C-alpha cells in the first residue's frame, strides 16, 4: 500500500473557517502547505438555510480577509466588482448582504483553492501514528477508506447540533435539526403537513416564516421556553464580543467567570432575533388573528417532556408550561429543532470535546473541570509521549466559544482575525515551506 503524503497542515472541513485559513496561508507565502478534506461534494455554506430574504446579520466588510489585508483580491467588495455587481449592490442600500449572495462570495473564493481540497471525503476518525522521522503525525481516516497524514490539524467542522433529550431517539425524515431544514422539508414534497418548530432562535423564526409561505403546510406550532421571539441585542457596546480585543480579555478568565459572562451576554447571539423577521412574523400573526385562523400557534413558556406517536401516526409532543406545570399535547407530522449547538463543557447540553477528537482524547490536556485546555491561538497542544520529538497541535477553528467567547460561535465577524492567529501560530510552530510571496493587487 502506498503511504499517503504528509502535509504540514491538514484541515478537516472546508467551510468559512478553514477557507479563511487557506486564504491567510496563501497571502503569508505558504500556499500549498495545507490540504483540506470536506464531506460535501463541493463547497457549500448554510445550504440548508438559504431562505428567501434571509441575510447574514454581519457587516460585509468583516469578510474572510478585509481586516487583515484590505488589498486582498478575496474581499467581498472585490467579489462584487469582479461579478459586475458592485453598483447594483450599493444601489440596494442594504445593511447586510443576503445570505444567498454571501454564499456566492464564499464559493467564489473557494474556487481558487479547489486544488487544495478533496471534496466528498467525510472524516470518520482521527488518530496518531508514527512518522518516518520518529515523530508522531495526525492520521485522518475518511468514510471512503482514505488516509491523510498531517503534522498539524485544523478542525473546522462547526459545532455539533444540540438535540434535546426527548428527540434524541427520534431523528429521521420527519424529526430533524435546522441544519437539515431545506433538504428535509423539500423531500416531503407537497404532502399536507402540520409542523412543530422548537426553539426561539433566528433560525427558528426564519424557518417558521418559510413554512408559512408553503401552501402545503396546514399549521405551524412554535414552542419555546421564553415569552416569545426576543429582539437581539445589537448595541455596538454589546457587540464588542465580536472583536479580537474581547477575546484577549475573555480567554484568561476562570471557567466560572466565563460561564457567568456568557449567560449575561446571551441575548447578543442566542434565543434572539433581528427586528425585521420579528416584524414580519407579528404582521402575519395579526392577519391570522383578524381572520380567525389557527394556522400559526405560539406556545411560550413550554418545554417538551416526551415525544411519542399519536393514534393517527403523527408525532405527539407532551409539552409542559414551565411556570404552571400544566401539560398539553401537540400533534405534528414534522418536528424541526431550532435548538442551536453544543459547547465544550460539563453541562447537561455540553460535550467535553468534538466527537472527532475521540481517538486522541487520551492525549488532550484537561483543566480542573475535565475540559481540554485551548490556548489563545486556538490550539490544543497534545500531552507529549516520552519519545515525542516535537509537540503536536490541533487547532479548533470555529469551535471555541467556551474558551474564547461569543465571537467563536460561528460568527463571520471573527474569521479574518482568527485565521490570522492560527496561521501565525502555524508559521511559528509548524514546518511550513515558504513559497514565492504573494503579490497583492489593488481592489478593482
């Protein structure tokens, strides 16, 4: 069997996080040092949530590269210029780009790195093997049986979906997370359905609006623990959590302090929505109220205690009012979970580390609470063996909200700054071979 090539940097996942890292490495003069594997057959970003009218809730200047290199050809502005769309975009006077347009930008950048990505390769396991020089290497095995070897690893897969306990054994074609929304709902065709949407996130309200625009959806029931869809805290002071300076402030804090701060700042990014979608839903709800329609049902202050099958074959949710403890049942043909993602930690909804790290968990350094220690440069330096000749580092690219703050919660705003931190760390610690420095042209 031919031994696979050893890459200085091996990236798992090729979404915006590792795409930004690829851009940074190229512009620092290290093009070709990294290899990425991606489970999708081609580049895609939020493919399941490209809904009509949905935007990115992010300043377009805070793109893959602008904060680090304003003259890069990979900026969003340059993308618009090369597409001949800059004037049209400026004419819109839009605060944020449409999600579909930003997905086009990301795919356009990704095309420049097609030669560095193996698409259709889903990572199945990560382990450690001995290299020819006596040092250790990361080995990634894919579901197709391919092996990849790397001296450093950048994990850019995104966080694991949070599936509340009552739904964990029921996932399938009619019970699914919001990350599977479009393909799952379209797979049902024109079948007449009643849908329950669990959660009060931006994704949840966008999905409800999309469902209500579908003629085959007979009824939508919205269930959430709070009073309803709350307005996101968009104050410039609050949104300092998406600045690199906040990461510097947050990272050294004790774990207990970090948890308290994240609870206090939760409304900036979680269980909260933008004004435009709230206004749209309230308007639709008012129309239904005026006509006596029950097509939209709102059940605040509720949590699901049990999911069973109704006599008619639909899903039956036993829901409880968290204040009065009253119970009622909700029957739905489809259940959609807009319940967010899991963090690293020891709480009931947390996981100690990403599941792909299970094969190297015995080498992860842990803090007093049993959670892996992540350095400021987003790296975990594995515990060394007696014979180790060099330290091994796995970089968590976009997985570090618990250690680095809310800017790492899948936010586009931190892409450029985070990729710069990781790339600079790789240059300092990994054996990267410099190629010809990239000549950066001006914006068109």
